[in-house]
């Protein structure tokens, strides 16, 4: 079955008519994209507001289910944990209470990066709207300059390139909220655990020390506890690890108790692995736990080999982050549809550049 134009026209005239029709369709679509991009900008502004540092912030409960190993609350304001009190009843450490120092809040690196991406995305949309859709001016000369044909900044290629950059930013923002899989531990705990200076009272060790030893510890050493915060599935996740230096000697009583079975080590997926631990904060690094029998590092940048004696994971749902994730997913779908429509009219593939980049990354 074939389609013919009646009355018949010359092939040259048909080619000109097709090009004219495609240009009108492209101009119409670009004009329709103005409203889409404006709605995207408003949606990103809502996402930015959900991450804004507005008091009193969000109070989140951190508690282990069916037991009281961890019990407490923290308050998130923007990208920081500004206050909180957490009661710990770990089996390998004495019972203790951690209080976050309000003068030294904890910065969440994932949310800080997310804040930067949202700012970049809004600025990118502002730039795209101002160049592709200039506002009318009362001056006829300025109006003529804004509507100058063939202007590169308002071309479909420019618009497609800007939308591709925006799609990459939104995808990266969603991946930050998604985080690593729930079944996978974040390996950054070995270098980005919260430093003791963020707490009003530092965690205590399970060992007893003489006054001279206590003075030495106060001068140099953080306690044997890794306190690591991360984002997974738009939830705030706390990882607590009780650490022991790999070179710490084991006394005869402990060896005997392990041999006859009166004492058992806690079994988990990291119990037999040695990790290089170096706890850092915003200003300077703090070395990991130094217990009795361990060697003090020569400088602050030296990692200490440790075993993980006990590991506890606690997660709490953050309503603002869950709403932010849902909004980002919806905006990404809207943007993807707009890119596909523009690519179809332009006769290109909206995902070709992204696919090439993914292949290069895999190689």
C-alpha cells in the first residue's frame, strides 16, 4: 500500500514542503517545552526547599528493633546533624550515651553533594530559559536582537545539550539518595567515620586505665568505636562498629575462655577481616582506636589495622528525603519524555550520547 500526494507535485517542491513542515513542528515543540522547563524549575525549587536548613529541622528516631542495643534521636537540619542523644548497650563495650556537640555538627557528605547538584540544576535551567526563551523587551532593537534567526544559543541542538546535562544531574542526585544496596556495607566507614570531636562526651573504652594512661589517651586517641552515617534508600543509616587493634595481645584468661567455650566472639561478615581505619572530620584526621597493646601511629595520616568485634546497623526513614526522592524520580521521567520528543522531531536518539558514555565507563 502506498500513499500519494494529489495533485502530484515535483520532488523538489515536496522536499521543501517536508522541510517546512518539520521546521514548523520543531518550532511548535520548542515553544511547548517552555512550559515544561518552567514546571521543572518549580519542581527543583521544591526539592531544594526540602533540603534547606530550616529550623527546627527533622527529628529522627534511631532505635534497633526488638532490643535496646541502640536507642536515641538525632535532628537533621539541611545537610547536617546538629544535635542528638544516643544510648548504646553494645556487648563488647560498656553502656554509654553519646551526645552530639551542637557547636560541631556532623556534615552528611551525600546530602552536601546533593545540595550542590540541585543548585547546579536550577542554575542550568535558569541559563537555558534565559537563552532559549528571552523575555520580550520594550526596545524594538533589543526585541529584534533576541529574535535574530539562527542564533546559536536558542537552537534545538543547544536545547538538547542542556537537557542532557540536566538529565545527568538529576540521575546523579537520585543515585545519591539511593545509596549503595541495603545488603552492602558502605566501605567509606574506614576513612569517613565521625570524629570524637563531634560528641560532647567521647565514647568510652572497655578497658581500665591508670590516670597516666588516661592522660595519654586524652592527648591523642579517640575511643574504639566507629560511628558512621550514610544515606540508603532515602533513609538515614547509622553503622556502629566496635573495633580492636589487630596487633593487640590476647590475655591468657580470654584465650582460656574462648577455648572452653564460656566466651564466644560475635560472628558477622566482617569479623575475620582486617581493616585500615583512620577517622576524619572537617578539620584534620584522627587516627582510629588505640587500645592497650596497640602501637601509636607516627603521624595523623597513618591508618591503624583493626578487627571489627561487633557491628550494628540502624536505619530511620526521613520523610523529607523520601519526598525529595519521589519528586526527583517524577522530574526525571518528565525530562526523559521531553528529551525523547525533541530527539524524535530532530531525527536523533536522545539516549545515544548517554549510552556511549556508559559504554566508555564500563570499558
